C-alpha cells in the first residue's frame, strides 16, 4: 500500500485545484493519502480504479489560522485526479476474536458523494495489525427516473513501478509485456458495434512497465481519462469519475487489429474493433449540426431554475441588458462529464471575455422530467463548477425528445452542443460534442477554434 508524500501529492492536487469546482477555496497542503484499489463488479468483470481517503484544508474565517481540515476522497485516472469533500466517516474498533492481545480490528464506514452527478459510494473497510485491508460497498447512481447500484470491493495492492497501486491484476501473460506494447501504442480507427460513426483511439504504453493511458474520441465527446495495462496481447483500460464507470478489454489479433468489449457500469455492453491508422480523425465538429432557425426564439419557452416560464428570447434579452455582444447557447446535461469539461472551459472563457461582452445561456436536458428535481440538480452542477450564467431546464435528455423541444437545430446529436450567436442573434457557428483535456491536441485545437469564433464575434 502506497502512502503518498506531502510534497508529491501537494504538487498533484495543486494542479487539480485549478481545474475542479466545488472546492475552489481548498488548499492542497498537509495532505496524505492511503491509496487502495477499488473494483466495481460489472458483467465484464472487475472494473478497477485507484482511490483513497485524505484531508484537505478549506478556508474558514472562524478557525485558527483561517483554515480547517475536512475529509476528502481522491480518485486517480491516469493523469487525472478527481476528489470530493462530500465525505462522511464513522469508525469502530474492537478486539479481534483471533488474538485479543495482539490485534485490534478497525471498521471504517464512509460515504463519498458526487452530488453534481447524483451519485455516491458507500464503503465499509476492515483493517487490523494482522488483518489485510479489505472492504465492501456499493456505488449508487441516478439513471433516468430511477437509480442503479453496482457492488464493489476494496483492498490494498502492490504498487506498480510508477509507485501507484496496481489498477489491474497482472494477467498470466505478464512475462510477455513487451510483446504488445509497440503494436498498441499510437492512434487507431475504432468502430463500436452500437455506433454509426467511427471513433478514434489514442493509447500511450510504457515499454518498461506496460502501463497504458489514453482515451477514445467520438463525434459526441471523448471517454475522458482511461488508464490500464498491456499484458502480452491483452489490453485493459478503465475509468471511474463518479458519473461513469468504463471497462475496456481487447486482444491484439494476428493481423494487427484489436478486438474487444466495452462495459459501462452494469447496464451497457457492446463490442469494438480497431485498426491502426495514424491519420484517423473525426468529422469536423462545426459541420455536424445545422441551424434551422425556423422557430422564433420567442416561441421556445422553458422554465428557469426557479420554475418560472421564460423563453430563450427573454433570457437573451436579459443578457443583452447586461452588456452581451455575443452569446454561447450551451445545450448540456448536468449528468454528463463531457458537459462538465465544457462548463469548466466556459467558466474560463467567461472570466477572459466577460468584460468584452461574452455571455453564456445554458439549456439543460435532464434525466427525470421532474422540474423541481432537475432544477435542483442543475443548481448543484452550476455551483460545483462556479458557473454563474442563467440556465433554462429545456426537457428530457432523450435526444429525439430534445430535438423536438429545441427545433432551431436540425437535430441534437450530442451533449454538449455549443451554439455561438452574434449580437444580431445569428448563429455564427455550432460545435457538436466536446474533446476535453484528456484528448491532448484535440482539446488544444478545440480551444483555438472556439476562441477564434469568439474573437470574431467581439471584434470592434
């Protein structure tokens, strides 16, 4: 089991604190993490992730030195660190029946919430001087009008060569790690069995350790930060971010292609294949969705977060009165991690361009259709990311229903979709999907093009 040093974790969390939302006032000092491997039990097998409890300092004017320490839970997916301070802990100790003199067994029960995704982990850990660390629990998540549960186990594991706990158990082919490394590293053209469009896979494999990081880029968004390992011809990747639990497995075929399976939680499975293609690329995200504009914005009436009817035109009138010279309409869902990445970027853009007249209006398509519940969840999302722009709850997340509710677009293909509107309320550009920070160069290109459009709309 790895106990991360204060210096190394402070550096990592200092970067994280610049990117995540609800703990923007937190400070990454005096932190120790006891890292464990957690395994969510999916039909495809164990879906592992690395995480652990810690404490972080948050500003508190009433506390000594102006700060206090609160429990936090940290998740690591490759280069990404996700954490939550929505943590409740209960600890019991009692003598072991096996050796009352030598051992005291400790039970720690805790709950970790990801309120921005209506999701939580509940875990019971057992430890003792002569007792291996072990735990059981469940991940609960809102899906549609109901919820799902995925069992999990947790335990200490031997660290990988990079000093982090092992994400996957080593396969029987671990002695042939190098066999598939050079063949799997790189860019791939990917076909998921339930998708009509090709995707792009990008994998980076360490020749020394066989550890893998990477992601899949699709026309609707990326699969965010994936991490895993290569054992011989076997590739395994996973991620857990509070909203999604993804598990990918694939085998390198004799012809050099990949063939495998993808599971999302315990509710989705499809197969996938891939062929190496250094030139693999997605269609231009600005060419996917068309502005029809044949319905006046005055006729598109939804409810704001207070439950009051308001048309898109009325909401934009209010932004105009506040000095808007250009507006980004963000079609999103609070349940959507790609939308979370887009929201983080829009917060950054608002800070940079607000004085010049950039405004944002959110159109939320949510899970339940219960306006009070959906509005509450959107508020949590906005507060989590520090997003201060107005939002209208526009309907259900089903894309066919959403397309009917917002017919000025030919179709809602992806959450998020960003519509760039100038001062005359003409759609200058529409961007479908979002390539987040896990995509590297694709995210850099997205930023370049978004900011180019914004500069064009705000030029004097």
